[in-house]
C-alpha cells in the first residue's frame, strides 16, 4: 500500500490520466521505496460545480493533512 486517488476536473484524455497515474506511481515507488506491486492509483473526474464540494471536503476540510497546498479559489473554476 499506498493508494492514491487523483481528483481533477473532467476533460483530460484517457492517455493523460494513464500518464499521470504512472508518474505518481513511479514517484511513490522511488520516494517511499515501496514495491510497484503494492501501489494503486485511481483517477476521479469532477465538473467544476462538483469540485466545489470536493475542494471543501478534501482540501479546506483537511488542511492539516496537506503537504502541498493550492493557491487558488475554487470558485474561479465556475
């Protein structure tokens, strides 16, 4: 384990999602020393309207758990 869920706005191609998932997986393998067999990555797509709740729940609501913090207002996506 770890499992990483990439959450982002809709609109990326399957190839872009696959490439991002592979890059994140490789970064975890290298930085944590975890065998590839233990790593899983999912990609979840959201509309800009749906993203407002995700941002509130996953980013604002868990700010003490964030190691990389965003610098934008999610309302700017609407």
